C-alpha cells in the first residue's frame, strides 16, 4: 500500500481533472456550442460540480490530509499538502444546501441583472444582490467564523496576499494615477488615431495568427478562436486562446490576442509532470493576470514591439502602407478618461474602475453601504476618481455581471498590472528586453517568466512567489514609475 | 422528503450528465483538440469515468432501486426503474480493479494495434487480443455467471433483442446477399462513375451544409465539423454532426453528412423534458443506426432524392453541369465486392463484413477459435462470403480498432440497416415517401420517425419498440426485398 500522501494526491488529481473537464465544457459553451445547448450544458456543469465537490469534501479526504501530515514529506510535498488542505478547508465546512442555494440564486440573478441593465432599473436587481451578498456572507462565516466575511471572500482569489497590503498598493495607485490622468486631460494633446475601417474579419484573424506565430505560441498545444469576451482556457497540454474582431479597430484584436497569449504562456509553462496537481497549477488569478498584462502592456504596447511588428501588421491590414511606428504606438496607448465602462477602459483609468469596485464591494459586504445606496456611492466615486458621472445605472453600477457571483473578485486585475511592472523591472536586470522585442526574439523572455514564475506552480504562496521571482514584496512603485514615465513622454507632460 | 424513485432519478440524471460531459470531451478530442492535449484529456476522461462509475455503483443506488421497486410507479416510471436497474446490475458486480485493468489494457493495446497493422505483424497484437478477451470474459462472468460470456457482451449493446433472433436474421442475409452479389459481379454491368476531382474542400463543405439545410437540420441545436471517422455526438439540445471531405469523391461527403444527420434526428427527436433520463435517451446502438441508415440509404441513395437535390449538388460541385439524375444515382449505388475494407464497403457487401466479424468474435470469445487461428479463419470467411482474400493481415483481421475494446459490438451496424428497411416499409404505409422526397418535403418523414421511434426513448425494450414502431418483430424480409429490387433494377438482373 502507498502512503496517505500518495492516496491524497491521487484523489486531488482526480478532482483537478474534473475541474479541467468543467473548463473545457465552459470553453465549448462560449466558443462552439449552438445556442440551444444551454439546458444540457447547465446540467452537465452542475453534475460535474457536484462530483468534484463530493470528491474534495468527502470524509476520506479529511482523513488522508490528517494522515499525510504525519508522514515524512519533502518541501514540494509539504506545499502540495498545504494547497490541498486549503481547498478542503474552504469547501468542507460549507453545507451542500448552501452551495446549491448560492448556485441557484446566482443563476436566477443573471437574467434579472440582464433585464435590469437593459431597462436601467436597479431596483429590479437590488433584492438579488442583497440575497447573494447574504448567502456569500453566510458561506464565509462557515469557513472562517472569526474574521470579516469580506476578507474570507478575498482569500478565495488570493489566499496569501494580505488585503491590507493590497489596499495600501491601491491607495498609492489612486495618489499617482488620479493626478496623472488630470495632467493628461489638461494637456489637450490628442494622440494619433489612424484607424477607421471596416477591416475584414479574415484579415484580423490572419493578423492575430501572425501575432501568435511571432510571439512563439505553441500551436501543438493550443488554438485560436473568437469569443465576445476573450479568455484563455486549458492546461499545460492544451491552452487555448480566444480573441475578438471589431470592425473599426484592428488594435483591439491585437491587444486581446496578446493578452490571452500571456495567460497561455503561464499555463504552458507549468510542469507537465505535475498536471492536475497543485505544483502544476497556476498560483492565483492575480499572478495569472500579471502574465497577460506583461505581454499585453510591457511587450505589445511598446515602441520596440511595433518596430518589429509594423510590417506584419500592414501586410494584413489594408490601407496603411505609410503607417509610422509612432502612429500605431500612440494609437495603442491613447487615454480617454471620459469612458464609463471598465471593459473598454484604457491602461490607466482601468485601475480606477477596479479600485472603485473593490471599495464598493467591501462597503456593501461589510454593511457600510446599503443596497439602495449603491448607485449613488458608485456615481460619487466615479466623479472622485475619473471626473465623470454616468447618466444611467446601466452605464454605472449595473455594468458588470460579476455582482451576480462574487463580491471580492476584481482586485486581481489591478494586482496583475502592478505585478507585471514589477516582473518587467526584474526581467530587465537580466535581459535587454527592448533589444529582444525589437528583434522579435521572445523566447528568452518567455523562458525567464517560466523559470521565475510558471514552473513554480503553487510551490510558494503568492507573497513568497513574488519575492522569489522579483526579490521583493508586491509594490506599486514599478507600475507607478512605468506609467508615469511612459505617459509623460507620450503626452509631452 | 421525496420518494426513493425521485432520489434515484436525480442520481441517475447526474450520472447521465457526466456521460454527456465525457462525450463532449471525446467530441472535442476528435474535432477541436490540439495534438498535444492528449495526456490531459486522458486524465479528464478517466476522472469522469471514475466519478460516473462511483455514482452508479454506490450502495445508495442499490438501496434506492430496492425502495423504488416497492413504490407505486406508473408505466413510464417502471420503465425508468428497469433501465436504471439494468445499468446498475451491469456495473455494480464488476470490481473496480477489473474496470481499471480493462481500461489500461485497452489503452495499451491501441498503439500496439496501430503498429501491428502498420507492419502487418499480427503476432505482435495477438497477446493483447488474448488478454483483452480474457478480461472481458472475466467481466461478463461477474455480471452473469450462468450464461455465455459472449451473450453478456452482446447484451451490453442490445439488452433486449435476442442473439439467436439476430443470428437468424444474419443467416437470411447471407442466403440472400451472397447470391445477389454474385449475380451483380456476373452481370458485367458497370454503373456510372462520373467523378474524378479534385473537388475543393470549401465546395464540399458548402454542399454538406446545403444538404443539412435541405433535410431540415436544426442549426440552433447542432453544428457541422470534420473528423477522420465521421460521427454524431450530443443530446436533444445539441446534436453535432461531423463529416469528411475526399478530394476525388463528393458523394462520400454527402453520404457521411446524411448518415450523421440521421443519427442527429434521433437525438433531436428525444423528449426535452426527459434529458439525461432513460425516457430521453436513445434505445440502443442498433436502433440509432437504423436512423442513420434510413436517411443515408432510404432517402439519400434514392432516385427521388437526386431529382430533388441534383441542382443543389451541381451548384456547389463544379464541372458537372450536364450531370443526369441517373448518373449520380448510379454512382451513389455502385457495388464493388473486391473491396477488402469494411469502412469502405458498399451497401450490400458491408453486411458480409459485419457478419464475418460477428462470427469470428463469437468463436474467439467462446474458445472455438484460438488467437493464432484468427487470421486464417478471417481469410476463409472472406473467401466464402465475398470471394476475395486479403494479401495481408493489415487488410484482414487487423483492419478494425474495435478489437482493442469490444468483441460483440459489430452487429448493431447491420441491425440498423435491417431495421431501417423495416421502418421504411411501415412509413410507406402512411406516407408517399417518394413524392415527399422528390419535393424536398422532409418534415413529415422526420415527424413520423419522431412519433414512432424517437419520442419513446427507452420506454420500451428494443424488441417491443420494434413492434410498436413497425407492427412486427425484427425481420430480414424488408431489407432483402429492398436490396433485391433496387440492385436487380440497377444492374438489370
């Protein structure tokens, strides 16, 4: 007979495989499934969720965890046990009836949110929002009765990065970004905007494929499709990218493609021998986002990248034979603070949208903001951070579907950008990134990220991983420096 | 609290949903997955199989079956209980270690089969074949210790159609088809063969889509893709068709597409309110095949169909503006008995390939044929039934991958054709099929099949379903009449 540790890992890997199966079903639903397939797919996902939850929370899992803890484990094995225990301890205390009520309420809330958004009718959605909050608070209290439910919700996405550290980072971002954006607006400078279109979808598809080719995407372990909200899905053996094509803006496809390519590099850089095991799984959503943001912003939105990629771009996108590197570089980096919608925001204002949501979410969960106060608080913060106020709740508090499932899930997007800048800084101590990008030599950059981030999987908690990879704790410093330097130059401030 | 019956159905529907999830993963593997994804997909399928097996064979399932049997059930509920009990009784007695050994041996055997086939080296594959046979016999003996293991294997695919009835049907087919094929060969008649190609894939794809449009495929609940071995996958909400494109033969794509469309009509005709429930699942592989063969042969290969479809065909396939209905009708119905390969066989000789496999399979499982005698027995039967002998085992006993998983799984293909002819006969008592097909009015035909076959799901055992749908038990008569009349006319016999 093998050890309890081995039995536990076998069990967890089955659990991990069921999660990957669910994700493939989700990918298919977004990318391939005919519309009529929804009822069947819901049943399949629900059965999978029930099966994986059962496997994880079974008494046998608890018994094996306890036994494995008494065995002689090396550092990697101890890390695996830590991660398995964490998953178990977040799932086991929650009654299955509550899990089901959350799933049902969330599912019921989605069409209500859609209707409320379409009709600009927040009151219609408010009772769902309140019930979901109450259910999520109840869940959090089962998991950790002695701490703020919001902190527990936060730990769902970032188990080992303290919320207070993240909130300090966010404060620094507000202090730096709000005045920087004001200076950009005050400058009156308009960056180049040479694209009108329409640009045929086939051309944009070829361009996206060319971008993936250039960056070194491994087509034997991936594919490119389209989705209304692009995402990446898969594992170290099969990490699929989606993108979208907007008729008038070929840069949107390029940025989506490169962003999702970044996510894919993380997945493809994980250890193959540890598939479905914590050592072969990505660390967290924030670290995942650091990889997408690194490739999107610190590679794709740089001048050296366009020195390399311009010819490929104009080869696929007709009518721009005379396009200059600076034009496309400017067009790719325009700041437009009057935008109200997070998913359409530029590289700077985006983070104020995120910080607003994080503050509103915490206030609502902790009872400082009542449900009927949400629209007003939202608008006040928009005014404070971005100087614009939406005319409708459709463009305000109702814009994101995330409220139908989670209340502390937004921070990862901004942590991703902050960590991307920190990694970029560390990377530049070792490599001449600009020269490599200018030559289209991306392999050394991918390999550096694999060496410093990907191959660790969940070997380290997030805070330790950041120190292992960059030599210091998470800090806003590098993102603020990068953003200030880049946009001061672009806008001649 | 609900009844034991309700709890049992809920449990079975979760099991059913896990099966559909597995099939989606399989569809993706064949159609979408990049090559590198194999190791991860194997892990996912194995975890799903383990989860669904666990759900089905759990003590709780047995307890609920016993309790439900004492409840007051209506006819439909009794049918559900019968089917659930059957699944349980086929899975529960088999030790999990044996299930795993079968899965592993089957998986190990596949690359060996591939190599043996490539190198025409039967001896290399023989030990795997023997081990697989022994393991499958062991499994069958766990399920039904008192009957021939071969019968148990047969019942895996057709639970309620007696093997002796099927073997009688097969004897009648041999008696009718062998002389008919000999007369065709002796006639010296060569049917038209006007296609050479190459025909571009895009044209063939458009042709296949046009065929599906014409037949009334519901694109909101399906899609068309390509696969090396076309298949249909899905449920009443999402039944996907695959086809293939051969450069020199556009009729191959048409027949594959119509065949898989037939499978899809069955799936799409099942009750939506009984998804993942036996009442909303197809009866058996033989009945499924009757639907694909009905549409392929009794619609697609008829003269009225080509009177309707010829213009659409020549619109998509260049270079045949002067094609006559009779030419394409003949080309679609050519008989070529010198072919050695089942999957490339024509409408008549195909069944002799199947009957050969059924006889060889039974003899091998029951110990009448030793493993090293298989190649010789194979060749003798080829000589007897088709008058040709393969030069190599590659084109003989090694041609099918099915031996790596099952030994009694071939009959369904021929039962499908026999039942298709029987259904066609019954249908023609109610509808003027030729006139409808000639007008491209397929809806009444689809609806008849839904009414008489699809909507019953597993309400009746196969033998009863055949009587409900056609008024009599399975008989070779209609297929023999249909084939004799059609090919005597075509070959002027």
